[in-house]
C-alpha cells in the first residue's frame, strides 16, 4: 500500500512539474481537425465495448462466490472471489464514478480553453466546481485495471495471478489510451484510476479480509438458510450491476445543419436550449457552410437525442434556433458546436452563441 501511494505521488509530481498532461494530449488535437483519432478504430471500439470484459469478470466472480458458498469443499476460495466483486463495487463504483468524477470537478481535455473548450485547465491536484467536468478519474479504464484483482490468487495459482495482472494492465492501459486520444481524460486521470484499483485490492487483501493470515484456516460453514439469503442478495446485486452498466452505455450523436449564406450576411446567432461546452469555427472551402451539433455522453441503451432546428434570416443575420429534445435516461451528456464557413467570409461574419431558455 505504501509503495503504491508513494509511486502515485512521485509520478503525479513529475506530471505536474513538467506539465505532461497538456503536453501529451496536445499530440492528439489540432485546431483544424479537433481530436482527429477519436472516432477511428480501435479507439472507438474500446470506448463502446471495452468495459464489457470487466463486467463479465465481476458477474462471473459473483456467481463463483455463490458456488463456493454452496459447496463445502470450495469454501476456502470464497474470499478470493469476494475481493474481485468488492473491488468493482468500491473502486470503479463508489470511489471513481460515485465520488471523484462527480465532485472533483476537473474539466476534460476537450472542455478546456487550450483545446477549444470553454473552461480553465486544472492540474490533477486542483479540485474545481463539482459537476463541472468529470475528467478525474477515468471510469472506463478502471474496468480494465479490474483484472489486476486476479493477483489475489498468487498463493493458489501463479498463472492466474500473472495472467490477470498482465491483462489488467494491458486492457486498462488501452482503455486509458482510447480516452486520452478522444480528449476525454488526461494521462494522470488514468494513472490514478490504476492506483485506486490497486489500493482497493491491497486494502481488501491485507486489511479487511487479511488473507495472508487466514488462507490456511478452514472457513466456517454457513447454515442453509443463510446461504440462500446471501445467494439471493448477491444475485440481485449482479442484476443491479448489469442494469447500471446498461444505463451507462456510451452515447454519440451528430446533427448536420446546412447553411445558405446570402452575400449581405454579417452575423450568425446560434441559440441552443442547453449548455455548449465547446464552440469552434472552421474556415474551409472544401465543405459547404453548415452547423454540426455533436452530443456525447453516457445513457440507457435506448436513449434518444433529437434536434428541432429553425433557421431565420433577418436584418443581415442568420438566427439558428436549436431545440434539443432528449428521451430516456442520460447519466452524462455534453454538446459541442462546430461551424464550417468558407474562407472568404473570415473576419466578415460575426458568430454569437446565445443560450435559449430550456423548453
């Protein structure tokens, strides 16, 4: 535990001192193309499906624990499977997604001013406004690092421990890399996600269940009624975790709004009925004038996102009313606007973003 904390603090100091967070993520961002790798493979696939192996591991460990509970000859394996389940609940569940992401208030890379966003950059040790930015820490990669919990089997089966630790570092690292290139997290967010998972595993192994002291002791068998009650409770917990996973699926939607520019247009007014975390204007001749509204976040599998748009021309202005309507549950949802205009109108047309009253 002390070694893990010491390494985290040392690496965090290095990242802050040399400003490595911004230096690294800047390699995946350009003012013309934005986060140009974000929607390419394998990063998109990892973003959408990379957390599924961690969920499968957790549910499998839960049912393995129930099996060990029912069969006396497998009682000695109960605490090992329990650590995997509790690591998921405490690490990715409570500490990362429940507390830090919601209350630390660190803006994501794509939300800070240096990378086209609206908010001020914050180092990892500088908490911001709760709910305003969910960068610290990375929830996706914790579900990859979760495989490191198989290290607890090192006294029982070295191969399982080695395979679990290796696959956890690889999958968690890939998920973290995907979120970095997409502008969703800084490298330090990924680092601390790994640290939180490792500290959770270590605490459960040495302090809570104290397996080094008790691994040779035969666990006391439970009565049949207690076994059924506990089994029913844990099965319900597995169903709950599966539902929570389905309610937090990645969501992405892009709306394309063509524009017709009259020769006398001097201003474009954008009036969305929700907060816009990023507004960018691209002057290119290769595309026709248009507005791109991009929505991304997490929600229920059948969540819907619709846009009702109205374009009006008056007094040399184009007024774009953008009414966003959501259907279903969204755990997190942010919106970005990109305006594509011909180079010939650069410095001739003023663009203004005005928030419209929510309907």
